[in-house]
């Protein structure tokens, strides 16, 4: 008689942020998956078999201004609390991707680069290059962030090269002189190496922040598509490669509306061999224009690298809806592998910033310089609804999204856990069913609110270590391959049912053998197991099931045939 396989059990966690502020990233009562698709008209179907891009992370920019506030306007205790709130996944929102300006942006205490010289002097060999400016505030902040979240990635973006490299001799505006293309490429190399020496590996760079927005007001530079493709293809790409650096290069780093810019850069064959993707800002155009770029280069990466809230938009609920709909759901459903907010921290006046810079911008958190009090802004909670739960390395999976009704995006984490973020952008509450593999649960989401659902996907079948609902050859492979291996080498997430001591031992083998045949007999011999062994695995498994052998008998038979190590 074939045993009935227990229905998969999904323990659903629920985290809610409401537009009225009553709940702020708050755990709520957990629903349960039940058979069927539910009774509500609105259904969000999850298809874990349909997969899209891999996620690198979610985060914000640690500008000179943000780092200065964190390091100088907070006590040690206040700073530690804030940093944990930002970067710890256990106690905070787990930000995992940080953008770092290479030198001054408009959010800096003063204009600077890493090779500033008196007017009329040049330094093409970069003998005076130094990141000492960043040692006071930026580097300590980033180092603490990486301690709190070792998965943290860093993206570096310059607002301006040193003034002596530019056509106008100023940090503000101008263009890069052709005779200094090589020197500027070396400038990138030295920066990446210097940060690496501080245990701050730079995962990616963009050649120029907002290349279509040169301004006389703060550090900036014009860089046409021809200039960028030439710089990347003939100078930056080769320089990074020659230095043995695997830092990725993302073209553009400007608004969606000009999405064709990185397409043109990639159409240059020299540049194309070094460009890994494109970076976009959200100040002009629409988020779906990221997909226009992806359609041209489906194998390349897409990143959403800047957006800000500010005093121009103060309604909490409206800002929550915008951030989740556009910067998180919209960005990732349009292929973004990261979403990075602008300043991680500013003061109540949107300072410090350089004259001419943004004077209405809002940090993800606001630091009151008179008291050290920290206000977690709406963007903190919006980003937290996804950054706390979706880990670097997660894969976006398919989910229904109904514009204006219930808008969603779904992911599968590396350990198999699945995450669904759902937004109700309307003013009224809505009931809907989340449906996965002929099971569902119902949820009522208040208006202008966002909810995150997290569930495990391992089936409740003893011995089903790969979580696909049946006990089969692959489960036995996992036991045999890891028997006696140190705990740190065992694949994460495959054996939540194994003993808490972290040892792969007789218990795991018992679970497989006891249930083998209840669902499906093994059909394929794994390449990693010799043929006689694979044959005997089948024979032993069926014999032990048929005769209901005792644990001791199973142990003796298996050890005799497979010469497995004894229990530790």
C-alpha cells in the first residue's frame, strides 16, 4: 500500500506597513495555506517555476553628508542602534547595496576629489592620489555596515574627476580632456584598490553620475555616449582588467527617459566587451523603460541607482505607494537587480549639502543635530518591506500583479524561502487570495498599504531534503555526499529536518530509507555514485521498506554495504 504524501506545509509570516502609519513594518497574524484557490475574485498566482533576474540587493547612498551626520551627530550608542536598524537583517531592515560617491557629490561638506591640485598643476601618474578624506567618516561607516551585513555590496559613482583633468578646470560642469582618459581610468583603479585595502571591495562602478546633467552649481561633468564608450572601451575596461579587478561597469547612471544612452554605449564593440549592464535614475521617464534596455541586451544587468523623497512630497501614504510601486515592485519587475535610494541620512533641513545642490531632498532617515534623535522616514519602511526579507542572490519568480488593485513582486531566496510583496494602492481595503500549487490563503489589505509574506517551501515529508514533495534519489544523494562533512560545507537550507547538532548522520539516512517508495522510487543513478553502489541503494531501500527493518538493522546493512563512517 502506497502511503499518502502529507500536503506541503507553508508557515506564512506577515509584515505590514499601513499608509496611515498605524503599522510600520510590523508582524501580523499569520494565515495558512489551504487546499484550493480560495473564494475571492482577486487572485495572485505564484509560479515558482518561472524565474527572472537574480537580485543583488536593496539600499541607499552613503554620501559624505550622510556619513558625517552618522559619525559626528550621534553618540556611540545612537550610532550603533541606527546602523543596526539600517544594515542588520535580524534587528533592522538589512540594507545590502550601498552607492558611494567617488569624491564630492552635491551632498558633501566641501568639494573634493582624491587628487586635488593647485590651479595650473597636473599629476598624470597620480602620485598624489589619496582617499584620506574618506577615512574620517565614510570608511568607518561603510566598515560598520559590512560588519552588520557581510553580504553588503558597494557601487562607486563619480560626480567629477579632479579639476585638472577637465576642459574647464573646475569640478563643476565641463568634460574630460582626452589626454587624461588613461589617467582617469587609473584613478578608478586606485580607488577600487584603496577601498579594497580597507576591506571594502567595490562590486561595481559607473563611469559618470548623470552624464547628461553637467551643472555649474556643484561637482558634475558632461559625458556623451561617444565619450563614455571611448572611455570604457579603450581605457577604463582595459585598466580594471589589467589590474586583475573584477569590478563591474554599469553604463549611464541617469534617468529612464534617456534609456537609449546605454544602448548606444553598448553598440560600440570595444565598450561592449567591458560593460556589464546599465544604471538608471527615476527622476524623468517611466520605470518600464528599463525593460526597453533589457530587450536590447537581455544578458546584461539592470540597476536602479537613485531616487529621493523630499519636502516636495510629505504625505506618508502617497510616498509609501510611490516608493513601493515604482522603486521596488516597478524596478524589479522591470529587471532591476538592485534598488538604491539616495542619501541614507540627512538632517531635518535636508543638509548638509553644497550650494546649488538639492535643498528639498529627504534622507531614508533624518538625524536631528540638536538632539541626536533619529526619525525613520517613509522610505525606510518602504525599502524595509523588501530589503529585510529578500536576500542577495534571490531570484525573482512569477506572480500576478493587477495594476491599481493589488500590485506584487515575488522572489525565492537562496535557501528556498519565498517572499511576496503586495501593495494596495487604492484607498479602500481589498481581499485577495495568494495561490501557489493549488493551495491558497486569503488576506485583507488596508488601503494604501504594503504587506510582505514569507513562507518556507520544504514539504512535510521526512527525508524530503530538497523540498520538492517526494523522497527520491536526490534526497539520498544529499545525505551520502554530506555524510561526515563539516557543518559549514553542508548546503544551506536543504535539511531543516536534520538534528540541531549540524551533523549528517544515521538520522538523515533513516528518514530517506523509511519513506523511500511512498511517493516515487528513484529513477536516475547520480553521476557521483558508482554504479554498484547506486544499484544497491535501490535494493536496500526497497528491502528495508518492505520488511520494516529496525533502525539497528538498517544501520548495519547500510554501513556494511556503503562503508559509511560511524556516528560521531
